[in-house]
């Protein structure tokens, strides 16, 4: 544990802020690495194995079936029985792995007294605060991940942070006290305006940034260069009125995320980090918790294709993307398409009709779905986080992960000038690190 984290007489109090299922997964990986758990310890419950659900032509409902929490939103401790399942998908309230490695538990390899050097002690308190988005698919996955976090013995606090005009005021007001008392803050998205605003309240001297996919690479690079924090697909554009209004808060957050004599900053990442800011500690995320908790998977003889939301973010042209998926599936015998949680129903329906692929909307992050299986012997992907994370989660299984570069002609006229270089860097560094095979469109 950092010598500055915690005070005499009580365990270090850690608040983790997450806004997506992958962020919550990586908080669990970080906690596992450091042997961090609630004082009560993990409470594994038996469950149906997590699987992915294929609603090929069934759009998600307009209302979120998981919108009603077991207790009022913002309840400080929701570690009771698992709530009814979220959106269509496997019935999961936790689980025991079918692999022998799962028996090691969430703190395998660490003593009960302390974690690795520089990490938090095992008796530290961790509360995961979910700043809930409005998207039904993301909410559903977050509910499922929250159950897994409770099964590991961690407290989960669900905040309807975007549930109306007054929601941000209620959320920030309710979190002000815990933020001031926290010794350590863990965050999944340093670009989030919500997180940046919360950082202005905390007095914590120990800050941890866990992976939020490829955005982590950009965050570390911007911090090293002293630049303002801007998401890569927006970089190069002119700041809007809201950007200008929020600029002082963003600048304050960047200063707080810069290490000093009084502040320790750690980046916990599975991504290649080349520009390391002075004083920042970089810890590798090798998905040890995922591998210990789930799998090994049953492997099929076919190929699976991983989708991307680059069309939805305005980076890639929709027609070009559909053509690329069709050609890629035909050339490599792909039968299933794992949709990104932000892909639109209309696009997925068109993909199903025009390519014949089975559209699968996972109800957990793909790393967990793939680890439990069944999963194809080859996984095809466009530039995204999974070309870095899946080889780690599936290490030793024999599954091959391959990546298809984004052709410059697929980009939209409004795509950021930074887009092509950033996407090429994602695939290039993945091939160097994991020796992935390049995939061409036949």
C-alpha cells in the first residue's frame, strides 16, 4: 500500500468510479492483483455459466428492464442477494468456474495481510460506485458485472447519475462526503466530465486509472505531453461551447492526475504504454482474475467476428463497414458477430440480413464471454481494445486473435484527422506485442 494511503486506526478507504462494464471488469482485475477485498471476503454463489444471447432480429426495448434497483438508487451497500437478471441473456448471479484454477479465489497468491509492494492492503475497503448511463445494453451489462463485484465481497453503490435534470446534483451531493473521506480513488475514464468533476472534491493522495480500452493509451500520452484531455476521435476538432464551459474543471482534473510529492498516480493497463509521464506507476493487467474465475472455454472450429462502434462514433462509413464485414466473414468462414454494446439495432439488423451472420449481443464484457465459451478457434476483430485484451484472457487456450486494419477510404469526411493514425497504432502495437496475424479482405 502506498504509505500515504489510509490513516492510523482504519483500513484504506477506496472509491472506484465506473461508467461501463469493461471499466468495472478492470477494477476487479486491479483489486484481484492487490489482494483487495471487503472484510467479509468473497461470497461465491453458484450460477448458470455466463453466455451471450443472440437476438438477431430482436431490437432492445425502448425502456430499460433493469431500471429498478433492488433498493433505492445510491444505497451505500447493495451486497445482498442478486437481483433479477437484466436484459435478455444468461441468468448469472455470480458463479464458480468450471476450471480448476478458479479454486484459488479472488486473492490467490497474496497474503491476507498485504498485497504486492506499493499496492493496497488486503483489508482495505473498496466501494464500487456505478455512475449509470442511460443506454439499456450498457446498464444491463453493468448490472451483471455489479453482481460479480458483490460476489467478490466488494460493496457496490448504484447511482442514477443521468436520470434527469437534477440527477447530477443529487449524485455529486451524495458522494461529497465519501469523496472527502476516501484515501484512494480508482477511475475507469479520466476523460469523463463526471469523473473530472468528482476529482475536484476528493482529498485522496492515491489515484488509480484502470483500463477503459484504447482510450487509456491516449490518456497517458496526453498526460505525458501536458495536453488537455480530449478523446481521440474528437481530437483536431474545435472545442464546443460545453467544452469551453467545462475547461477549468478539465484542467483541474489533469493537474490532479499529475504525480507530485503529495500525490501518487498509478495506471493499471493491458494496453501498450509507450509515453510514461514522470512519476506515474504503470502496472500490467494480465487478466489474472478472469482466467482464475472463468473457463477454460470450449472451442469451436469456426471463426467469430467482433464488431465495433466506429460507425456510431462517426469515424467509419456505414456502407463501407458492412462491405468489410461481409468480405471478412466470407473469406474466413465467420459464423457469429459479437456486437459492441453501442452498435445500433438498425445496423445490426442490416448486418444480419445482408451477411447471414448470427448477431450476438453479449450480456457481459467479451473477455468473460470468450473465457467461458463456446468461442471460435479464430477471433477476427477491427482495431479495438479486444485485440490487446483477448490474447491475455485466452492465454493458453489455442484461440487465435487476428485483426483487420481500417482502410483510409472507409473513414467519413467528418472523422478526426487523428483517427487513421490512432487506429493504425492500435493494431500495430497489438501485433508487435501479441504477434497477431494481419487479416486482409479477400
